[in-house]
C-alpha cells in the first residue's frame, strides 16, 4: 500500500550565496556546482520524508534558463512527487536572487531526482515500514 508524502515545505531546502570559487572562466557559476546543490536539496527532502541512507538513481533532464553570478543567492525548493516502496521522487526548483538587484529573482532551472533507500549492504530497502 503506497504512503502519501508529507506535504510540501514552504521553506527552501537550501539557501546559499554563490562565491568566486564556484565560477568558470567566463565568470558565471559552474553548472556542476548547481547540480551538486540540486542533489543535496533532494536528499534533504528525502530525509524529511523518511530517515534512510539514500543513493541517487537519476536526474531527469536539467536545462539552465538563466546564468548564476557570484553573489547571487540561490534558493532550492524541493517537493516530493512520488513515494514508492524503495524510491523517492523529488522535484527541485532553483531560483536566484540577483546580488546587483535584490528585487529580482529568476528561475534558473529545475530537476526531477530519484533516490533509492538502501540498507547497510547497499541493497534497496523499504522507504516506509511495511
């Protein structure tokens, strides 16, 4: 019997100021840095649903709509879209509040992430007790 996920949190899973160490040669933030933050935000949301060891199984297509600059504040919002027997599907939305114009917030990207709960031997285990 499937379980219903906890309702969405209205707070960001992560909020972070982007720093110079995260830039590429063109002065914008590396996409890989943002992908790592998406993975972390999704993990935080998975842990909010049920405490387990999780492994990332997949990222659905990630398309960057806007660049991110040094000093921008990224907010990553994560919501559970599916709670399966051993897996958790999470949608992560990434928004940037611009350092040079704090009244402006833009959607940078979003991604669907799937995690599988695993036991101490790395074998899939039930997310919610059966």
